[in-house]
C-alpha cells in the first residue's frame, strides 16, 4: 500500500503526509460535533441512512479513484447518472424486466466510458475537456430522450429493493457498496492491473517502456469508472422511484472532491481507496449534519464548494512537501 | 580545517538530513574570491544537497554560512541571489521563448523613470556582458534557438549582471563538446580575474586537474579532504572519493560472440534517422558514440517502439518487431534503459521493489495476483548484487541518490530474461565507483550471451566497454570500428561528420 511517509518540515507538511489518520480524526471530530448539536445523529437509523446515502457516492468513488490514479478524470458521471436512471426506468417500463433495464443502464455506462477513453487515447483530447464535453452531451441527450421524469410503471418488487430493500438490517445499496469496495480493494493493491494503474499515472513513459499497454489500460479504467457511475445511477433511480432527467447535478464534483480530500492526487500515481472512503464519508456526514441540524439546505452546496478548494489546496501542499524531499 | 583568510564563502559544519538518509554531516568548505574550487564525490555524497542549501532551495539543519566573514541566513532563493551567489544548474533555468537580454535581466530590468523597462539600456548592457564572456550572438536572439553551451553562457552573463561574487556550477560540461568545454574554461578564467569565486561541481577528474585551484572531496555526506590541486593527483582523489583504491577502467574480459540477435536495417525516422543499419550478436557489446544531436536517443527510442519509424526494420532473433508497440518489444526480450532516468525511467512514487519488478509483473504473479514474497525475494537479490543503497525495499525511489536510482533501473531490466538491452548513457552523472560497477555488470551480462547496445558520449567508457563501435552524426552512421581498430581521433572525426569510416568485419 502506498502509505504516507513523514519528514522534517513544517507542521502543516507533516500533517498532510499523515493522510489517512488525519482524515479519520476529522471524520470523528465532525461526527462528535454534530452529535452534540442533536441527539438524532448518533442513532442506528441515522447512521444507516448516512451509509445508504453515501453508497452511491462511494461506489462512484471507487471508479473515480482508479481513474484519477491513472492521471485522468471524468466530469461526466453526474449527467451519466441521470441518463442511466431515465433509460433504466424506461426499459423496465417497456419490457417489464428489471434485468433488461439494469443491463441497458450498465451498457450505457460502458459505452460512455468507452467513448471517453477513446476520445482521450485516440483523439488525444485532455480528459478534463473531453469529459466536460461528454457531460454536456449526456445532459442534453437525456432531455432529448425524455423531457419529464419517467415514472415507475410496473412497480416491480425487485426494482424497488435495489435502492430501498434490506438484507437483514443492512440496506442493499450498502451491501453492494461493500462488496464492490472489497473486491476492488484487492484488485488495486494485489493484482497486476492494479499495480499498472499506479505506474501509468505515476510515470506514463516509464510504464510504456516497461511494456504496459497504457492506452488500453486507460480505456478500461474509463469504462470501469462509468460502469460504477451507472451502478450508482441505478441505485438512485430505484430510490427515487422514477428516472429524473435532472438528477445527478453536481454529483461528479462531490465525488471528485471527496476522492481528492481522501488523498488521491489530481496528478495521478497516488491514491488509496481507504482515503476515498473516509473523504467521501466526511462530505456525506457534513451534508447529513446540515439536514438534521435543520440548517439551511442550500448550505450544502456552499460548503461542498469550500471543501473542493480545501481539498485541492491540501493536495498541492502534499505535492510540494513530497518534492522537497526528493534528492537528485 | 581552518578557513582561508580571504574566503568569500565559508561553510561550517553544515548538516542536513532527509527521511532515511543523512545527506550532509558537519561538512566544511571555504571558497576564496578569484579561485576555482572543485567539489567532487560519488552520487549521494552530498554535493547537490550542499549546492541546494547555498541556493536557498533547501534549508540547513545545522551549521553556519559565512559570507565575507559575516554569518548569513539563506532561506529562500532570493536570499541567495541577494548575497551574490548564483548557481548554474545542470537543468538550466532560462525562459526559452524570451530573448537573451530578457533572460539576463529577468527580475532586474533597467528602468526608465522607475516605471517602464528601458529596452535600449537592457540590450546594450547585455551586449557588453556577452562581449566580456566572448559569446558571439545577438542579445535579441530567443534562447530556445541557442545550443546548450550558449545557454550556459547566458546563465553566466545573468550571474554577472547580478554582480555575483560566487558562481556555483553543477556538472557544467556534461552536455558540451570538447571545443565548447575549452570555451567555458576560458570564460571561467576570466571570471577568476574579476575576483569571483567559482565552485565547480563535477565528476570529471581531468577537468579538476586542468582547471581548478583547490579540490574538496565529499563521501557519504562527510568532508574527506580539501587540498590544493597541485598537491594531489587523480588517483588520490579517486581513493578519497571511493574510500578504497580501485581501477577506474577495466578492459573487457571476454569477447565470445554468438549469432546475430539484433538486426537493424535501413531504419529511418521522420525527424532524424537516415538509413541506420547494424547488427549485434549475442555476447557482444556495441558502443554507439555521437555528440549531442547525433541521434543516439532517437535511435534507441525507435528501436524500442517508442517513436514512429518511417522505413526500415528491426528484428530480434529473426522476428520482425511491429512498430510502435513497446509491449511487444519487452515481450520479445528487448530492454531499454533510458537516458532520462527520472523523467522516463522511474516511477518516483513507487518503491524500489515495485520499480524493479515493473516490466516483470507477469513473471511474479499467478492468476493476476502479485506474489508478494517472490517480489521481495527477487528484488532483494538485485539490491544485494548491485549494492543498491536503500533503507528498505519499500523505500520510495524518489529518495534514492542518482547512482542508486540508475542501479534500480538496471536491476529492472536484468530481472527480465532479456536478449537485447539498450543502455542509453548508463553512467551519466554517476560517480567513479558506481561507474566501474556498472561496466563490470555490462561485461558480465555479455558473457552470459546478452546482446548489448551502449550509447555513450564518454570516450573512455566507449573504448573500455565496446567490442564494436558505431559512430553517429546527424542521424547517420558515419563510422564503424572494431575494438582493436578504434582510435580516438578517428572516432571524433566521424562524430563531427568530417570523415566517414567504414569497416568490414573480418
């Protein structure tokens, strides 16, 4: 695992390098603060709520972490979530089959990821620009496809349980999240493709010289990222019980800022899933806190914006702290 | 040691530590005005750390710096510049799209009425400085059009414009031709006459003996010796640097040759290469020599599949390589140690073990899962065999010294079962001790049947290591020599493009 190292240097420098520990501490502190503000926070149902609500972001975060590690980014996942939701609901309505609906949604995700990947590797378009373009294309397309929300026609039990069901006391989305998380934790740290992701983001030319098929790997990671976003989209449409064309606005920013807060660098080559988990939980807990403390809900987006700036600032400080240590 | 009475820069008991390594341990150094003082030592000896402290890039942990006898604090690069210390790094710090004049007076523009830049004065003064140095270019030339040697001169002009009292030069001749080196030495002598103190950091002992007044040796972060050049010899210096007496160069022990392993035919690229053809046999070391711009690295990249090829072919053991596929190259047993090890070779954030095993992941994994134990065992073998100095296998490679990083790269390639390996400047920027080790390794590899291509701009290395020498100039092969028939003058003539030497294999 890529654990952080300590160094001599300013206090801030040391702090940003002890990444995961600091993050967990922050999470604990914020949770404690909210608990003091209201007894509602520290209850089983609220905690499960938080976990269930975070599951969509965390699932998307898994894909985004891997993508960022390779040095790329994807700003289209918010629009994709909306499009997937609308398409999935629509196909289920038309075919009365959850399976086909989910397949369509995941397929849409895969195709989007493939296009993103090809635009980056074959057309050599910077992924930030390329995926912003995709974001716009998808958002426009979903309205072209369906102007209004797609209501759940058949009310199928299976479909309902994806986002709202329980296995025992665990919400199903949380179970999906945990399974995906553990599987990809292993893949990222223990397998050859995982190692290659880090190499590609760390030094693309070195990776190529080592025989890694960098372009193929990136395309694959883009596809994986979009499929993860599609899974989130399917969970969301089940939760909302209808496909909303305006869903997911700002979702990509929230996921990316959580991932960066968690220690993944925008520059590539660094990042841990553990950090992502804690980073996203911090964001979700803050949002939850705003709701149950009955603060103005519009604060959510203001605070999210501030956190994005904070997250990138910390990321820069980390980079500088690391580069100060490099000897020639 | 007692500081010299007229020392302009006096460094006393400076220490600096980084995670896992003590880069400098209470070192002293004194520099007089008007002296050229050499600082030498193996990689990791602490030379660049000291320079960076003097340049304000790092901050010392302990010790004092005295400038003209009074203690000073250097915490930022601007502190250093204000004192009159100017460092000319290997990676020059000029702005390519600006003119010579703009670069020389960057941040110290002469002003009209304290407001607007007085361009006339700026270019006049620049011309004066250029005349002083003897650089024959117009001050309005954009820097990216200049050669490395000329750019270096611009850096020196910049130092003079700041009225530098101390100029520190870090490996100044690594990218220069012999003529340019002479020119640089003349300029340095002129700087001496102006009373400027020059700290000259280099690996090249011949230069120390030819140019410098005093020489200080660092080893493992400690001061080993500081003497007048007239009172020492290269052998003494090598002993000081390495801590033991070694032979700096050794002849190839063995010249058994097998079948042709690498066959390059009429290779041409769009930008540089023109019909390059040669063969390398198993167990043979082919040295490729050329000056800057000759096309050596272009050749290496084209052979490996990193760059596009217009025409011609490359075959390994008879099988032709598909262009543009580095993964095929590595699968077919071709390895490539890049010239730019930090930029292109190493993944700095990854550990020693991870860097070593990077091209060999399939060999140490099963069903896609990396076998940690095997990774550790195999990398440890190389760390031991090459004496790679690292606190642990998990140490991130960015913390290692240049020489050790190079060894990691070499280990990376040797871990794969290679048939051919291309080494591009394998010992550049590496100290004498590690150089010898790497030469020995090349020899050993050849005796195991590997076909080796070594690209180098160092004549002694070329002559010492090669069985067969190829000289390139401007993308073409202009000379071929066997080990026995090689002569320095002829090689240089071919390298400049003055003559062509073809040679038929016996």
